[in-house]
C-alpha cells in the first residue's frame, strides 16, 4: 500500500482516467436512454402543437367563412321575406278592395229594398190616412151640422 503524502485536490493518475472514462460512458448511456427519447418526445410534442395551432387557424378561417356565408344567406332570406310580405300585403289590399266593393253593393241593394219597402209603407199609410181623414171629416161635419150626410162607398 502506498501512503499518499500529497494533499492536492486533484492528482493526475490512473483513477482520473477511469473516472473520466466512466463519466463518458455514463454520458453515452444517459444520452441514449434519457436525453434522446426526451428530445424525440419534445420534438413530437412541438410538431403536434404546431399542427394543432394550424388546425385552430384553419378552423377559425372556416368559421369566419361560414359566418360570412350565413350572413349572406340571412340577408337573402330577409330580402325574400320582405318581397313575400309585400306581395301578401298587395294581395290582401286587393282582397280588401274586393270585399269592400261587395259590401257596398250589398248595402246598396239593401238600401234600395228598404227604400222600396218604406215607400210602399208610406203609400199604404197615406191611403189609410186618407180613408181615416175622410171618415173623420164626415164624422166632424155630421156633428157640426147635426145631421147625417150621405156616405160615398169606399172600396
């Protein structure tokens, strides 16, 4: 056994070479078993993140395109609805005019019939009043003159 009398921190001898070789073998093994798989996994993760970001951008672009398309269709549908509403209102206005004309014609017919009926009733009332007034006049004359007057026979 050799007693070391040197108190230096590092001494260059065969143990240093063995330690350096052991360290290099350790680096080689750790690189193969740990660092390369980690780098590979990190690279795959970065690739996946980039693909996902590109998918997000593509999806946002598609969403914007679909939004524009939906707005375009919405405007077209609103135009068509306004057009249909105008047509329906126009048709409704024509129908209202037609119904109003029919109602006015019916009113005119009813008014004419009522006028004929009233005229007929007035004529009958005049005839009846004429007969009654003649009888009343004869009665008054008989009472004033205090005698009977000859009666005309009324049909």
